[in-house]
C-alpha cells in the first residue's frame, strides 16, 4: 500500500501528547500520526458497512400469521 506525505494542522498540546506517546513506543511522530489516522479511517469504514438486524420474537411468525386472518383488501380501489 502506498504512503503519502501530507501536512497536519493540530493543536500544540495534542501534538505534544502524541509525540510523548511516540517516544515511549520508540516511533517517530510521523509514524505515530499514521497509526492514529489508520485507526480512525478503519472506524469510519466500519461505521459505513451495512449491518444485519436481529430480533427476538416470543411467538413464531408462521404461527402468528396462521392465527390472524386479516381481511383481504381489493386489488384496485373502486
């Protein structure tokens, strides 16, 4: 995967915090910022993925449909 250099505008205290963490991990600030951006990008991609809904029913759908006898509606309104 290709990497691209860019300029980042950030608050001084945020950069200081990340710089300190990078130093503690033995990384450069640039590499640390790359990791932070990669984590955030993954969060955004995950949020965009379609989700499958799940539900719980106390009564089976087939049984409920068999007990209810809804009145048929006409195909076209008169």
